[in-house]
């Protein structure tokens, strides 16, 4: 369960923060996609190396 009191920012600070620019949003999304792609590739590599997933063995 998440601790709702971990963030000590005041409500006024959160509500008056400037919105994210389109360029920053694009950068964040590129980073998120790159991380997801790396994780997926690692999973596929692990699956390919694992003898449990070999198609010729039953």
C-alpha cells in the first residue's frame, strides 16, 4: 500500500507549478518508451535462453 504522506509538497506548490511543455512531455515519453523496449528485449532474450521455453522439448 502506498504511503499518501510521503510527498511533503504543499498543495499551493503543486497547484501553481507551471505545466509541462510539449518538448518536455515528448522527452519523457521517449525515455519511457526506451525503458519499456529495453525491458521487453531483456524478457525476450531471457525467454530465448531458457531451456524451459524450447519448442523441441516436452
